[in-house]
């Protein structure tokens, strides 16, 4: 009796390995980003700027939630064997798209991290590209052996499970956007000391950098690039016929130690720095973080304003707002909304990392993040008093 031929070109065990590896990795990748969809949307905005697609900026958050959900849905469908052909094609197109982005980021050095695994597992662009190429190889195995991928559920059960996966995937991202990430991987997470996150240990690796000058000969018009060492060793800087054109380029040869918080500088409207003062206070202080007042939730600002006023009056609690807007815009905003707390200014990048909300609220003491909340789940005045101010 002749053996029945199979159209699969590889052993079923290899196909199953690829199926499990790809499915689980896509679910993990989508889930870890959906834990912080607002953070992933900031990464998408970086790509939009690089590719000059600024019209997509307003859709960054929606695309973030959609892409995170899509990864989880495709991974789940692959594991269960639901609509195999469509799902494998979707996986192939998605990994080719991600591979292009990571290669472009790495080769042209335009985005420092791709955000593939959010802030949980930061990868360099080349590491991300390597990961995508391995995934592409695994997906290609599945693509050319689709007939070996069999459903593990009946059609009715598979359809029900798929619907549940879709609802969960989109619902998870929408929930974390509205009520903060389940797991905070950022340096401003609850329990962290902000000053400690800003320190550089003694003897830390400073890294290696190369400064390159672009020179032009005034008479002949000849142009050439020289490293700082060559520039100094050759003594060309003494020759008045050669001039430096443009700004020197500082290229990273090897990354050195970088504090988790390296860019937090808090100033008042006059430019006086208050970072140390605010982080060294032994008393509770309430920080309302609104990195962009033009897009902040006005109703939430009103509630936080009332909360801050009550805490200041009854417990002498210092209340302040941190924003990335200009003093002129912030003062106009405060006047229009009768905003009472002090206003301080910082760059938008660290403010976005403090609280994944606009606005959000942080409770700080001795530089430690005691707690923080999205504006949708800020506790009431009575709850705050009972938990923190009357012990």
C-alpha cells in the first residue's frame, strides 16, 4: 500500500516550533506595547517625523492601539489555526513592514529604539532588525508550509475564541490608555527615587564618541572630513586657508552609561532652576503633570485644581503643575481656567514619561514617587487624606 504524500516540505515538528515561536512572540510583543499604548504612540510619532508624514500625528494613538491589537490577534489566530492563509499573509506583511522600519532606523540612525517591546525590553535599532529577520525566517517557514498548520479547535469554537481575542486585544489597549499601564517600566514608577535615577555612578563607562569636522579650502574649494584627532594632530587648524563648514558631527562609537533620568530640569517662568529644591523636600508635594496644555483635559484640570487647593489649605501641601508649554501660554491657561497651583516648566520628553496621561498627578516626598494616577482614576480628597495625610 503506497504511503499518502504530504504537501509539507518540512517535518510537522519544525512547523509546530515555528508556529509556537511566532505566535507567542507576536502575542507578547503586542501585549507589552498595549500595556502602554500612549508610549508606543510617541514612538510612532518619531517615525512620522522621520518620514515627513506629519498628517498622521493626530492618528498616532489610534494606530498604536490598532497595531498592538493586530499583533496579538494574528499571534492568537496562528496558535489556534483560525483562517490560516489570511493570518500567515498578515504576519508576513507585518514583519516585512517592521523589518523595513528597523533597518531604516538602524542604517540611517534616525530612531534610537524601535519600541518593539515598549519600555520593558529596550532594543537598539540593529538588535531590533536582527530580531525581525529571525522572525521573518520563521514566518517564511510557515508561509511555505501553510497546509501543515491545522486548526486545534472546531470551526464554531475557533470563531468564538477569535472574537474573544479581538475584544480582549482592543479592550486591553483602550483600558490601559484610560487608566494607566498595568506594569510601569518607566524610571518614574511608584517607589522609585527620582534623584537616584538621575545619578551617574563613579567610574561609569563614559562611552566613546568621534567628532568629525567638515573642512573647505578657501582658495581651491576642496572639501574633506577629518576626525577631531586628525584635525589636531595634523595642525590643519593653524592653516587659515582651511575653514570649518557647519557644526561638527558628534557620532557615538560606543554607548556609555546613561542615567535612566538624564533630561529632567525644572525651572520657573524666569528660568531659575528648582529641580533640587522640589526633589529634596521632606514633605508631600502634589505634581500635576500636563506636558501639553493645548490638548489636556480641561474638566480633569478643574478637578485637580480643586483637589490641590484643598490640600494646600488644609495640610499646607505644596501643589504645582509641570508643563512643556511656554510661560506665556501657561500663564494664559492658568488665568482662563483659574488655576491656583504654582507653574513650573520642563521638557516634554521627561514629562511624558512621568505619567502616561495629560494631565496626570504624582505624589512626591523626599524625591520618591509615592504614588501617581491617570486623571481618570485620581482618588478623591477624602481618600488621599485618609491614606497619606492622616496616619
